[in-house]
C-alpha cells in the first residue's frame, strides 16, 4: 500500500479551514480537493460517504480537541480555579485563531448543514455549557448561577466571533475572553 500523501491531522485541518470559511453548502468538492491537495478520488477513498463524512470527521476531531484542551483543562483537579480558567481561555483563543476563525458549529448550521448536523451541534453546545457549569460549581457558585454564567459565556464567545469577523477586529474577541475571566475570578 502506498503511503498517504496527506496525513490525517493535516487533512482534517484543511477540511476544517475550508468548511469554516465557506460553510457546508458553500463548500464544493473542488474546494475540498484544492484545500487538501488531494484529488476527488482520493478524498472519496478516505471518506466514502463524501462531503457529509468529511464534515462529520471535522466535527468529531474538533470535539475531541475541545474536550482534551478546553473542558479537561477547565475542570482539571489540583490546579487553582484561576489557572484552569486562564489555560482554558488560552486554548479557546487558539481554537479560534485569536478570533480570526469562525466556529465550526456556525459554519455547519447554515442551510442544509443544520438538518445534517443538528444533533452534533446541539450536543456540542450542551458539552460547552456543562463544562462551564461544572467550573462554576467548582468555584462554589450556586447551580442556578453556574448555569446562567455558562450560558452567557457560550453566548459571549459565539457572539464575539461573529462581531469580530463582521467588523474585522479581533480585539472584540480578545476583550470578550478577558471579560469572561473577570466574570468568574
């Protein structure tokens, strides 16, 4: 068997970038091929179910990365709450390239993408809420306040990404992350 021209991590990164940029409906197989450097036949060899499987792989990969690098950091035992939150926010900044990259949930929630990926998007958002709620509980917030802050944190992150993109000003995203830190610590 011939070695793969593009390794799995590079492939998922390229697929993620093009899907975040153009959304599910706006991304053609040519776009996917061009972004990965693979011919369409090679993409279908790796993803027999086509574009939907590619997008699902991006969601799965991103979900695992977020769990490992944000949720687990946020709720890691043995570290101060301040340290956990700061480290998680640094990872959020990395995930969204300092506010330059759109959220994959947003990119896949347009048009037919929502029909195809609604469960993934809903479950992913619930995981964000749960992780921040658990963090709030770990710093002794009431359950109600922990849930409220978790929801506002998700809204703040997602909203600041959209506004940063629309105004072409990443300081909006950066300032939002700082305000999230101030809200909890």
